């Protein structure tokens, strides 16, 4: 079965609470380990940008659950491609929280100077996630 990489963006909804991130990561790491899905999640307290890698069926199943979650909205796929190998193999779900460094990095990928993942091309979102990966231990 083919390996794929899916990248989507979304916005935290008005029911989202800041400690939901911990719950989401705990559930994600259990589910993703079972499905052999790996990836990275970036959250800047408004937008989510997430990459999911794994076998096509497992990634699609994971995304279907995520897309129905009411803690975020405007869930939009930026890119979905067949890949030869994983770029985020070390994490069932790596997490990059907001910091001054990530703010500057994320802004540098947007022409407007303000981070808006919905305005990004898939390839650019992928490159940003690869740069953000360097902020996670054991990258
Ligand atoms: P159940 O726990 O049975 O929940 C049923 C429904 O309610 C689902 O639609 C679920 O999304 C939603 N839900 C669950 N808890 C809450 C809550 N506290 N408030 C509102 N709605 C809720 N899951 C993964 O497995 N892997 C991931 O990589 C992953 N990444 C995520 C990234 C983001 C930004 C978000 C918001 C969620 C993510 N999740 C991820 C969680 C995912 O959306 C599901 O909650 C989880 O997969 C469990 O799915 P379920 O259908 O078994 O949920």
C-alpha cells in the first residue's frame, strides 16, 4: 500500500480550550501509533497546521476523525501526495507550540508577513513544517 503525506490547516473553534492540546496529543499519540501514522502539529493559538504520514488508508481514516472534530473548523487540505519515505518518522505526533522563533519562521513563509496557512501552497506548508521540525527534540 502507498505511503502518503497529507497536510491540512484549520482554525481553533470557539469551544476550543487551551488545555485541549494536551488531550488531543495524548489521544493522537495512542491512535497514530496503532495506525502507524506519524507527523507534526503546529498550533499558534489560532491556526493549526498538521502533517500526517503513513499508509493511505490509515492517514485517510485519521483525517476523517480529525475533520469531524468540533474543537476546530475550516479544516482544509493543503496537500496530499504519495511519498517514498516519511519526513517525520520519529513522532506519532510531534508538537510545535508557538514561540517568538516559530512566529518569525511562520511569518517568513507568508507573503503578507502574517501567518495564514490558508494562503499557503502545499509545498510551502511542507517546507515550513520541515523547518519547524528542527524545533522539536530528536528531530
Ligand atoms: P471520540 O472520542 O469517539 O469522539 C467523537 C467525536 O467527538 C469525534 O468527532 C471527535 O473528533 C469529537 N471530540 C472528541 N473529543 C472532543 C472534545 N473534547 N470536544 C469536542 N469534540 C470532541 N486524532 C488522532 O487520532 N490523530 C491525530 O493526529 C489527531 N490530530 C488532531 C489535530 C487537531 C488539531 C484536532 C482538533 C484533533 C486531532 N485529533 C487527532 C483528535 C481527533 O479529532 C479525534 O478526537 C480522535 O481521533 C478520536 O476520534 P473518535 O472519533 O474515536 O472520537
